[in-house]
C-alpha cells in the first residue's frame, strides 16, 4: 500500500474500538494494517492470496503478533468462526457479491466494520474499479450504519514507472488512464476512503 499507513491506522483507531475483542479481519493482505491487533483479544486474519499470507507471517513475526493472530488462507465465505467484530479492509468492493459478504459477516459477529475506497475515488477510477466501489457502498447502505466517516488519503508513487508497475496486472483501462503521468515524478493520486460501522 502506497498510502500513508500511519494516518490510516490513526483513523481506524479513532473510529473502531478493538480493545479486548475477538476480530475476524478480512482482506488482511501482507499485514500493513495489523498493528491494531495488539489491542484485540484474538484475531482471525483472512486472505485468499498465498503470497500475501506468506508475507503476513513475516509481518506478524516482526511486530510480535504471532501468538495473537491466527491466519486463514481462503475465501471469507468459508469462515465460520464467531467473533465480536468482522473487520473488512479494502476488500468489499473486490468481492463478487458485497451483499452476500455483509450478510455473512452479520452471522459471525454483532458488529461489522468496513474500510473501503469512497465513491468518487480517483484511485478507484484509475484502477477501473469505480463501479465496484459504488456497488459495495450501496450494499453497506442496506444495513444499519451506526457510524460512517470519510477521510482523504492518497496513493503516492516515486514516478510513472512505479505507478505503471502497480497497475500492470489490471491491464486496460487502467494503463491507458494513467498515460498523462508519463515522465512525471512525485505522483500523488487522491484516494478518499470511508470507515463504516454496522450494528
């Protein structure tokens, strides 16, 4: 993640109380956002990506969280563990059926926290994900929202080469949308994101 992780973590902590709670963390990736886990009673970290899960193990070791976090590599739909909170980080828009994912989350815990790009995110547009982001938040809106905050973030890249490398796997239209950044350095793309709590 090329965004300001420290600011993102501060915003998560300001919106979410994980103190002494059991948490199912979905979309944990390589663990850039696991520092909050130190406050939780227990964490089940869920991600489908094998490489991300391997790197997550290294992150947990570095942060002294190995005994506190259990890792599950697989689909969130297969998770049956009960918890106090289901925490979905930057993954709801990527799920094939956000409504089904949220319904499943509600069967596992009385509280669901969603962190995802906000509609209108320039970064989501460059990634060709703007429709998915809209669909994800429409799904969130069908549940009872106890709290909903929007923050401004930015994805930052040293130069066009780094940006193109990040989007290479997405192919078109992502690569054509970043053409204006060629020969530029110090690239920052706005990425507003929302943190919503469902109860």
